[in-house]
C-alpha cells in the first residue's frame, strides 16, 4: 500500500551542555524500543560560520506510529540517549526530537604539558558558503574607536542608509542579530552606533527560519533575511565596556558609554550617547556622507538605554527587553525663496525662520516568545514623548520676480528683511510676521499577543490579538501680523488652541492552515478590527479681548474661564468622534520548497475587507454625521527562487486601496491660517495603486563578485491631491482635496561589487538607477472656471562608483557620485530643467610609524544647471583624524578635524513639478576635537 512506502523525517540537534553550541563529529544511532540499531549517521552542520554552529541529524523513518531511542556518541563527551515516541503521523512531514545535551568527559594530564599551537590564517575578506555570505571583520582597516556602523560601510556589496537600513546585493536586511539572537529589534541605529567594532569576528548574511516556523516544523512564514554579528572568542562570554569623550573648538563635544555582559543564554547591555555634532560619519569612512544631511541646523542629543535578553537552556523561552530615553535640543535658522508655477506666471515667497525646539522621547518594549508546548509571542510596550518649539517667521509674497539684475536669493533675503518688512516695490502682495509657541505630549501603550498550535495530524491554527491605546495633547500659540498691500490693511491675530486626542484600536484574528504533503498550504481566516478616535480642537482669538495684544506676550492666557470663552473662535473650533469597524476574510495559498538544490516560495493572498466608518462632526451650528461603507479587495501574489550559489529571483504584484479621511469629506472651510484656507470635499473617492516588482541577484565566487538588478513600477488611480486657488491680490491660498489621475512611476536599478585581482587587494563597486516619474497635480488662479492640471515628467539618474585598495596597514578608496534631474512640462510658463549634482574624491586610512593611525577624506561637491547662478558652485570638504593607542590598546587618543577648509555649504536648491525652492541653513561650524577613549574586557576562566 502507498502508506507503507511513505517516509517521514525524524530530526534532532546536538549541543554542548555548557556552551550550548554545536559539536562536530558526533555519531548518531537510531534504535528501536528494543535497542536494536535501525540506522546511524554523523551529524551535519547548519553552516559552521554562523553564530553558534548548529549540529543536526535527519533520519528517514516509516510513516507509522513507533517508539525510538536515539544515541549520541563522541570520544570527548559522555554518551547521551533520547527517547522519542511517534504517536500520530497524519500529514506531518517531520518530527523534532528533544535536544541532546552532551557533557564533557573529565580529562587529566599525565606529566605532559600541552605545546603552544600557532595558527596562521590569511585575511580573506569574503567567504561564500551556500546561501550565506560571511565577511571577516579583521580583514578591514578601521580607525581606532570605530563602531559597528563603520565596519558595515566598508563591506563590499553592503549598503547602509542614513536611517539605519542595511542592504546586501540589493536585498534588505529584516533583523540585526548578535550571536544568532535578535539585537535591538526596535532600533538598529542604537546597535550600529554604539556597538564596538573591535569585538567583531565576522558578519554573516543569511535567510533564517522564524521561531514560529521552527515550532511548526516547516516554513509557514517567509524566512527572515538577517545580518548576524559574531563576536571574537575572547568577547563571546564575559564583560565588554568602553567609554569615549571629546571636546573641540566652537564648543563641540561628544561622549559615548557602552557596556555588555554576555553569556550563551543572556545579554545585558547599557549604553549612553551625547553630542552636538549633527553628523555620524568619521573621517576615512566610505559611507554616503552627504552635506545636505547636515541642514537640520544645530542640535544636541543625549540618549541612554538598556537591552536585556534571556533564554532558558533549551531556548524554548526567550525574552527581549528594550528601554531608552532620548533628549533633544535644536536650533534651526533658515532663509528661503520659493516660487510656484501658475498657469500664466509665477509667484514668489521670500521667508526667514528661526526655530528652537526641545523634546524627550522614551520607549519601553518587552517581547516574549514561548515555543513549547505551543507557540506564544507577546509584545508589550509604551512610548512617550514630550516636546515643544518656538519660532519666529517673516515672509513677503510677490506676484512677479523681486530679483534685481544678477541678484541671488541670499542677497534678496538680506535686502528684504533689512527693510523690516516695509513695502519695497509694487509687486509685493503681502508681508507677514508669525510668532509660534507650542508644547505637548504623545503617549501610546500597546499589547500584541499571538498563539499557534500544531495539531497532531500536521495542520495548525492561529489566534491573535492586537490592542493600542494612545493619548496626545498639544497647546499652540500663533501670533500673526499681516499687511495686505492692495488694501493697505493690517491684520493682527493672537491665536491660542488646545487640541487633545484620544485613540484606541484593537483587532483579533484567527486562521486555520491546512498543511499538505506536496508542500502546498491553504490558510483561511477571519479578522475583526475596531478603531475609535476623539479629537477636540478648541481655538481662540485672544486679540478679540480688549487690549490683549498690547498688554500680553505670546504664551499668556486669560485668568478666568469666562474671558477665555469670550475669545472662542466658533467658526474654526471643531469636535470629531470617529468609529470604524472592519471585517476581513483571509485566504492565503502558498507553496514552499527548501532543499539542498534550491529554495522556492509562492504566495497568493486574496483578502476581502468590509470597512464601515462613521464620523460625527461638530462645528459652530453645524452638527452632522458622515458615513462610508466599502468592500475592498486587495489581492497580491509573489514568487521567490534562490540557489545555494547565491542566485535569487523575486517577483511580486500587489494592490493598495486607501479610503479618504471622513473629516476631509465634510464641506466646511477652515480659516485658522490667514494665508492658507482649507475646504472639505464630499466627492472624494478611494485611491487604488498597482505595485509591481522584479528583482534578480547573483554572485561569482571566483572573483568575490555580487550583482543585482531590479525593476519597479507603480500606477496610481484617484490619488488625493490638493487643488489650489491662489488670490493674486491678497496672496491667500485655498486648498481643497480632490482625486486626480495620471500619476505613475517606474524605475530600474542595479549594483555590483567585485575583486579586480587574484590577491583581492582591489575592489570595485557601482550602484546606478534610472527613475521616471509622471507627476500630475492641480494648479489654478482665483476666478478660474475650473481647476487646471499640471503635468510634469521627471527623470532621475544616479550613479555611484567606488574603487577600493587595501594592503597591509593601508586602505584607500576613490569615490564618485552623480545625480541628474530632468523636468519637462507642456505648460507654457515651465522651463525645461536639467540639473546635475556630483561629487568625487578619496578616503584613506594608514598606520604611520609609532603606531599612529591617520584617516582622511577629501571630496569636491559640485552643482550645475540651476537657473540661479549662486546655486552653480563647487565646495571642497576635507576631514582628517590622527589616533594612537596606549596601555595594550585599551586607551585611545584621537584628534579630529572637521571641514578643515571651512567650505561646508549651507545652501540647497530643490526643483519639482510645482515650483522651485532655494534655502539657506545654519550649520555646524568647522571644528577640531580631541577625543579620549578607554575599553576593557573581562573573560571568565
């Protein structure tokens, strides 16, 4: 019979009882319940270079109930036995036996001393082992005091973005791991910027089965692509601590504190970071350092936190606790000239803004995972931040160009505001000074709980819940002084608003998964979600109170409730109660094959959602209800294929449907901002987007080459854009949301990295992309019969090239990057734009005599093709540092020079289909800093 021919797998793992690591060369014997041998084998290894090598075995046994004894033998360990009873087969393809925990035999030395063994290893940078890519950390030259992010930037084929996202050969990393366990899941940046690079042995990239899939015994979920940091042996158990502090010219300072206690089943990390440098990269870095990232003014940041991981010996219970607090103070000063393309001409706005802000941000998150006797995952967290800001803004609006002959934007701003907003010429429409003061808080508490149960016959079911409660409140003061030139009229407004919000959301869902023997799976489920949001927008006009503007400052409020109520702005105050309920039918079909020859995954999701929304809206005498009921169908399909040699193919198609906010469908007008009014639109429709992706990646091991190419395409239907009415006489904009069609984007990108010589001293990397964007939006003037459409075709081409050479104590790189932006429109007043931003330069690190390390980078940044001559410029940026270690490399001294030529540009020029904006910022001044660092490690014997 067919059932007699069917076999299943009996799998298990062998671990060292003390270190919890895998053991090589263990003989496994499978015996029946009478201790008669059935089969035997030597353990295999789940990639020796991964953190905590996994030793495992797989026996093929008859698909029938039977009792077994599994024996593990090794000459250095005591023999270990495990009993396992196969009770019910059903549609199960495999069974997992309990772990073998083997204990070392006690050895004695009889009159002989062990001789020292010297191991000489060549520093190979990259090793390809099946689908795993391993980088040897010691093969890269890093400046003293470097953190993990500096190491990641040097890895060929790896990209680290400013936000902390990591890509290998175009594939995004889902989780950062330390010794095989997730590390700082909520914020990769914390680990990247605080974990010391000198402790790292290697960095591996591979696909990892999720804990839930491990429990079920097959890939019920897609594998996670992870970056696994493995520590050197001397740091794999014990204590690590390092501290760094520095002070420089112009009162620049930095400090860092990091401590780690690590064992095979636990980690305890404390960290602190503070600086007022506004930048993260160090001299000599190959990162995509971009001066435009410094345009956020001047800020000082202080962060402290902790991370605690613990697990039981069998790793069936794991707990991750993350807690952090961040303080931020900033000062941003900007001066801007912006123009908007109108059907017949352009208008111009020149403005100056001085902003000061502060905030405190805190996070606590605990994640618990239990994988026996059934799978449970829990996430409990709380986030809180309290912030405030103050600023003064001055602006002048023109109907025609205010520039004089050969005058740049910076000169124009100086000329305007030195005149203290007095009329300069007849093209001026209005002038404004706005003083702004706000403070508030945001608090959110959440609980996520998921359970999975594997049934005896091979199927499984899931039950999950997710709940969030959020409360926030803001208090805002706005003082306006506006002069309308056509009426020679001044408008003075002192505004005050209180806006508390309460929001909660909860959902519950369950599904049943049919696990078929041919690797196909069918999952069906149901999900219910409910949301509630209550918003209060109390707005007051304090200038309506007699004598208020002359006798009070911004931030003052009336001392009595009656006086405050007398200033209530009923025309703009509003109150909303929002309710939403969603019923979803979930249908998921997937195929997953994972063997030695290849990996293949196919997913089809066909979810149907019934969404009901209700909004009660009160404003002045208006008390109305808005309703919306939608049936939403959001199918998606994806296919993934990969081989052990690194070839991978990804294809996907999906749909996105967004329903318009009910508040935007209320036909009311908000005039809180005197120069910008907002109107509702009851005719808004749902937006629909079609998203396509195709990606291919491969590698050539003989030359350590990796390459990838990807194509993405997106079509948007009924996007919600703002139709704009502009009053030329007053300079007032009126915005109304409306659906618009015609927007789509398409892009092609590729990247490669390869060694150029047999000794792997030279390495070449290149990343290029082509992006086409059809941008369709509204633009009009007051009095037009209908809104007009602006269609702009944008082409973006980027290319980045890097040539790296490393030999002995020297590492150098030649770097070049180019960005080209072309904008074309059929509008008569739109001039075709071709603008170039490019940079080129070098970076180098070298160890001089007396063990002095030098790191430097020198880059020329250039712009061409901008309409304003001041934007077409060059500026040369040079950074350098000198460092030396003392006391057996425990004490580091470093001198850093930032922008030594004092050429940092505080100017940006941005062009899009609706206009152009030229902005000048305050920025960090050139400085020289002395930094002292100390590191210790304690390893138990």
